């Protein structure tokens, strides 16, 4: 795909052009629940969407609950950032892929990043074992796929 190749080339050129070689999207990582206010979460999501459109990166939200985890990945499906490939993995149900518009991705990410830690285990008064939910932007080559 020519657009994917152009996106990869832009990512390499952009990373090489930063003084320390540190990609601008490398710090886009959040643990959920977060102490960020709503405006900060919206700004983070908008920044992530811009990076997804212009770099060879994907956004990943991982949700962990007792005995279950899900992973949702978003990758730009076009060069203008209007359509995104959404890959959802549930360790019980497997992978499901679909194409969604930018507004849907934006709304989903904002909702995920502003959620409270109300997992089933916490509702039952138990402490969930393991790691917290996370959101991160990483190179497409590092995304897990089916």
C-alpha cells in the first residue's frame, strides 16, 4: 500500500530530524484511571489522532479485569485521518476488525481515558490483581496482531 509506505517514510524522516532522536509521540502514554482533567484528556486524544494520521503509529488501549483482558488498537486507514482501522481483541472472543470514522475513535478514547476504576472485582469489594488499564501510542510494527 503506497499510503502506508509514505507514512513509514515520514515517520523515519521525522524521528531522524528530532535533535535527540526522541519521537514526539513517544510520551503519549496514560494509566487509567488518570488524574488528568477532562480538557487535558481531550487534548491528549487530539494529539494522538494527529500522530496516528501523520506517523506510522497506532493507539492502543488495554483494559484488564479479573480473569479477562481486552486490547483495542486504532490505526489510520487513510492519509487524511478521517477513517481508522479499529482492531479489538478479547482474550475470550478473539479479534474483531472494523473501520470507523475519526469522531468515533475520538469519542471512544475520551470515554476510555476518563472512566473510573469500576471493574467487576472492585464492585464486589475485591482488589483486581495485575496491572492497571493503559493507553499508549507505539509504532505500528510493535502492535500485536492476530
